[in-house]
C-alpha cells in the first residue's frame, strides 16, 4: 500500500478541524456530534477517527490553534523594543480580540471551550496552562513598562481581555474604541 504524504495528512486534519469549527459555530458545541463533523468533512468515520478519537480532542486542537496565534502576538508585543506602555499593550491586545470576535473569529470558540474546561479535567488543565502562559505575557509587558507591581497589573490587564471579548460576543457592544477609552480613563484617573 502506498505511503500517504505528510501534506496529505495535514490537509485531512485541517479538513476535519474546519468542518468541526463550522459545526460548532452552526449547531453549538454541545449539540454537535462526531456524526455532524464527519458529514460536514465529507469523510468516512474511520478517516475522522484516525485523526481524533473524540469531540474533545477536536476541541482541544481548535483551542490549541487559537492559543498559538494569540501567544505569538502577545509574546512578541510583550518583548517589543522599545517596550510598550501598559496602555499600548492593552490596545494591541484588544485590537487582536476585536478582530477575532466576528462570526468566523477564533474568539467565538473561546466561550464553549472555557465552559467545557470546567467540566472536563483534561481540557481544564490544558486551558489553565495556556491561560497561565498568556497571563505571563501581560505581566512581562507590565514589568517592562515599569509598573510598580507588574504581577498585579498584568493579571488585571489580562482579565480585561476576556471581559471585552465576552461583552462583544454576547451583546455586540462595546466597540474596541469605547472599551479602550474606558481603560484609559481608569488608568489615568
């Protein structure tokens, strides 16, 4: 039997993840079954299960992709030369989340993943690790900006990002300019 190329394997995996994402956004996380994903992908049951043994494995893979992108962006921003001010870093983070909160944005998958992480200990451990790493970027940015208590400031700053995203997803408001103006007012007094 001929050996399948790495490109083919990667393309099939991508096909399954894209199908799952479509299903999760259309049906909701809990209503989506593996049968929905299989049908959307247009693959056989065996082909899908070759890559992912469960829906939770798919969820973790989708979450991993989203975390890779935000980790890359926030990591680079936290180490930028010259160092960003805390306000500049906040604006950068909010702009990224705003761009990811649209109908096809990665942040739309965040809420169901977080909810499932409360129920599934394996996914919970995964999310905990990713959140801790992400919080570290915000703490580093605060430290490099010369904030007197970077641990506290970075932790609070990190907390503002999901707060913005959740409001945007659930209510459609505020826009990034309004949210950032609120942070600026609070920080400047």
